[in-house]
């Protein structure tokens, strides 16, 4: 694995060498952090009472990949959720690091822990989340909205060219889908198909009478970028027609501040619950030796999420504000 030189410019990461970051603030007052580790071999959780302490808090490994077979390679994009008084980790894992026609063989899995503190207790494998196809699938997230629990993920439809589209379904329990599975986005614009045709890494957010799903697109190098889906909060989220898609990327590489390939984000809240925080990964340099997936320097950044005048997330403005604050700091 090639280790690149650290280059930090106008946007400084909160936590280095952690991709696909997910931060959750629980009712116990702690922030919990999970992400893809550079070795792709384990899932670890760290917690702290504020974001700054996450940097130095000791990670606890809750699960390691198997030696062979299923769940033995490329452990990607864990998310930690608290559902019905239990903890769940959603993640993707492959059988092998080899690819078939450019695609890995990832499937989506779930871990469960009944302990009040997810850094303790036992994690039980609840198995694979089964979808309509047995194909490349990853980057699951889940959320509750208007009394129903939903699951959004990225998957390869065998009948559609490309790597992955975004799908949504309801859940009958935290590891089982029920009812229709609807495609709500596929790579179609130029900025979504650079290197690979990719829609992945969705994150849910609600504000007022609208709901949003941010997502990531294109190859994982400096071309990686973010798009946005939105729907009316009272609409049928399983109806593809309910979702409206940004025609341009809402966040992409900004060489002026040395931020490359931003994406795979999540959202959390400030300590006073007053502000939404935007969590994402990016690199601080453009040129990569070898496969970008095995470059370890995708770092976790956190900044306050700003909003446009018409009530949409302003990702570019949020990152620009982070750059300004870093310069002042």
C-alpha cells in the first residue's frame, strides 16, 4: 500500500486516514465514529463527548474480517445506528479482492449489539441484507421517516450498464427488506460517470417540508464528487417520481484549497443540537500512486452545514467556510 506524503492546506481534516466517515451523536451525550480503515480488514468504533476528543479517543475493534470466504475482504463503509434500543452496524464485505469485469463482489451485512454501550458487549452477525439481485451491493444507510424505516443502498442491476445505482426499500426489521425496491437514481450526467458509472454512499437529511439524500459519484480519485436528491417530506419515498435530482455536482474537487475527491458523507448534529454538521472524506493532493482505493489518505472532515436561500444544503459554501475558518485559526 502506497503511503503518500501529507499535504494539508486550507481545509484541515478532523481525523486522518479514515474514509467513508459516519458520526452519530447519541442520547447519552457521546459522539460515535466509524469509518473505513485503510487496511479494510476490521470495524472499529471510537466515542467522545465532543468532536475534538474523537481525534485522540482509542478505537475499539468490534469485528474483524474472516480469513477466507464471505466477509473476508474489503470491509467498507460501516455505519452505526441505534434502532429499537439496540445498536446495529451496516457494512459491505467481499469474498475476494479480485474483480470481475471491473466489479468487486461486495454484499451488505448487519451486526447487532444489545449493550447500552456499543464499545462493550457482544456483536452478533445478523447476516446479509437480501435484495432483488445477488450482485455487487454496498454503502447502505437506514433512517426512519413518517413512522416507517427505510433502507437506501447502492447496487449493480445486471440489466443496467455501470457499477451501481441507488435503491430504496422499507424494512420489516433492521436486517430485512420488505415490499418494493425502487431505483431512485442512476449515473447519467457527465460528472457521475468519470472513470466508472457510480451512484453510492447515500446520506439522509430532513429539513422542513423536504427530505434529501446526498450521494457520491464517479471514480474514487479526484473525480469523486457529490450529487443531491430531494423529495417532499409527505411524498411516497418508494415512488421514483417523488425524487428530484441535481443536474450538476453539489460538491467536487476544489484545487484552490487543495481538496480532492470529496464525498461519501454523513450528517450529525452539534453539541447543542442547534446545527447540522456535514461529515465527509477527501484527499489533500491530486496525484495518486496506483489504485486510488488503496491510497490510505482519504481523511475525515467536519464542518457546519450551511443552507441556500431556497432551503437546500449548501455543500460548497460549507466547505468554503471551513477553509476560511482554518485560515483564521
